[in-house]
């Protein structure tokens, strides 16, 4: 049994019929069985193709790839039952942190393919650890990027320049309004959409490790997030009237139909937008939260990584599967299907919708999403939505600090113990 499963117990009551059954180490035909469970149902088609190709080209390993609905709940339930897949396909968020802390993931620092991964994304994963650990526990595969999507044809028609500072962005919004065009569409009825501009501003305005600093007692969110909160209030002035009445799909449709010049969201929204207007010419730029253009950084995190579980009986076979997935042609197939950003270094073709972010990707000037450190129980997205409705920064930031201490008390205690032990 793993040392900690407190974070996983929520799934204990799930009916057994909803669970996946684990694969045995070997099949009747002598092949090694490797099971990969991932949380990306939108990518099921490309994974089915990869599974078929792998099995047709490998005589000694049988790969099974599953993409269940609500995959994280399914995985947590299986962990409680000590029924572990061989490989997890998960995101670089707080669940990854919990899995490391629970000793579920194997150290993959001996995996030679790590040398091909952009060091910036390896560092992003390392930064998610509650306390520093020896080893590496995930192989970053693809990332996404968030900032501002814009209507490239509309910008060209009006001669609008891409803003490099916060002041330039505000001036641009004024220019767009004077043309009788809505600068932004937000769709804040779905609370999670509030996190997109929040994250993009926070990476410029708050320390990248602010959550760790708060856990260590070195600062407070009421200090580090004040400018982020104030600029969120400025930004929504340039959105649709009543942004809390419209959801994500509404915003995607409105932007696709030319009802706004910009959309503060991540690259993950492009397939939805294109489903409404396949011919739309979309580009993107980094949210310029700072008054100094040199302070801009791309909000990018690991959208999908592969982690080998500690219970995997055939680690070398698991590495062979990851080798296959990391082959250039297979990475490119995933990028083409999902408009994603490769974590592997190499000569990959990015979607033209990411043209404005390429220089940041190539230079490694990237900072992880702040919400990857937020516990789900804290419901930060709903807190931000409430704050934007009430427009009371003091009340919002005070609650943020108090809720953080409440929902992270075990982690804070762990950090205190680690710091005391390591001075």
C-alpha cells in the first residue's frame, strides 16, 4: 500500500462496473502486456491509431490504451484498489503532485528519452513537487499555451499592432472600441474560463513559485496577486456586456463569427472555434501583463505527460512504448490532431495559430499555469468569478489567503517539516 492515499479516497464509493480492469504482465501468447490510461478523451482517435500501429510493429509487447470518461476519478479509484496501469497519461497539475507524494510514480530519470525533452518543461514538472524529491517522475509529451487569440484578418484590415505591454493592450482595446468592434469575448458563465486570463496575467505579475513561497510562509497572496486582480477588473471592461451570462461555447462561437477581435483563452480552444468557422485566420500573442515588454513570458504548461507507475513489472517495455510515442512522426501526428505544442525538441511543424508564440516556445521563455498548484477543493475559478461580479479585491484576496491555509494545511505542514529538516 502506498504511504498516502488521502487525496484519492473520494472515489471509494464508485461502482465496480465503472472501473477498468488492469492488465496482467504477460498474455497467453507470451507477449508483455502494457496498459496506458490517459485523460484526453478528445484525443482518442489519434491514440487509437498509435495503439494499432504499435501493436502491428512489435511482436513482443501488446499495448492497450484506454481513455475513460472522468479518467482521474477512475485512476484514483484503481489506486485505492491497488490496481495500477503501467503508464499514466496525465497533465502537469496538482494531481501529478499528489501521485508523487503518494509514491505511485516510478523514478524515470534513467529513461534516455528525457535528453530529447525541452528542459523548460522538465523544470515545470519539477516545480510541481510539494517538496524537492530525488529523481524525475514524468516524461513531458505535449503542452498547450494560453494568452490571447486574435482575428488575424481583422487586425490586418484595421492595421492594429500586437501589444507588447499592458499599456499598449489597453490602448489597443480603446482603438478597437472606437471602430465599433468588441475587443474581447470572455464567456465567464463557465467558471473555469475565468482562469484563462487570470493565469496569463499572473505569470507576468507574480513569482512563478508564489504558491511554494506562500506554503513556506514567505509571502501572502494578498500581496502577490493584488495587481493581477486589479488588472482583471480593467480587462473585463472591454468584454461583452454581462460576461457571466455567456459560457465557453458562446464565446467560441461569437469569436468565430467575428463578434470580437480577441479571445483571452488557450490554444486548446482553437478546435472548438474552427468547428464553427473552419476558414477563420487565428493567431495568438502572449498576454502582456507587465509594463515592461521584457517581463512577458508565455503561459504554458505540460498538457500531457507519460508517467510509469511504481508497480509496473516491465519498466523497459514501458520505456519502449514511450520511445514509440516520442518518435517524431507520432509527436507530429498528435500536434496536427490537437493543435498542441511539442515538449520534445526538434523540427516540428506548429499550427499557424501559434505563430505569435513561437519565439517564446523556441527560447524556452515559458511559465506554468498558476492554477496547476491550486487544490480543487478551493474552487479558485468560482472565487475569481465571484470577485469579478462583486469587484472587491480586498475581500477576494483575504478569502484567497484564508482558504489557501485551510485547504493546504497538510502540504504546509509537510513543507515546514522539510524545511526544518533541511534547514
